[in-house]
C-alpha cells in the first residue's frame, strides 16, 4: 500500500527549502495551493517522488522540490496517463521529471544520480485536500 509521507510547497521560485505541510489543497488545472512551483495548465502542476529513491541517493524528503513524497511504491512504475486518487484529489501522471542542473546545487553529481529517479509530474484533474498518510489509489 502506497501512502503520502510528505507534502511540500515552495514559497518562492528560487527559495532553497520547501515548506512541509500536514495537508494541502490540490487545485484542478493548477497545482498545490500556494506553491510557487505549480505551472497551471501544464503537465508540470505537481511532482510525486518515491521516498525509496530519495534514501538511495541520500537526500531528505522535500529537498528535490517534490510536492508529494510517496512511501511504498516506485512512482516511476506509474505509466503516463495513469490516474491517481489521493485523499479528495485526483491526478493524471503526465511525464517523467528529468533532473535539472539545480540538483547539482544541492550536491555536486546529484543530477546524474537522480536520472530516472527524480519523480513523475502530474496534472490535477479534480480538486481536493491531500493529507499526510493518505493512501494512493491507482485508478483504471
């Protein structure tokens, strides 16, 4: 069973650390309420990352600017187009998130270490609240 173990938003585009939350509101065709990294109306509204991948590269949750840290599943196993229900919100997996040069600002070499491990970007297709511990349901 996969669950949400971290919820993160960014107060500004170039702010260093993400802010941790117990719950957040996902807004349809927008992203997480209050997150400067949301790109409304694009494939890049929210980022799901696997806690297993973060542990494998020695990075604490929230550091690679994910919105949702997922425990118990490899988000890279979710195919493009997969619908995902978390709490009261629904998402559609849109694309793999390629690690960018900003990862090397966290630690030199991290961009290469995160290849195929940074996470999956998604669109919000139904608004709703997501809370820590919420189960993740992969929909047909």
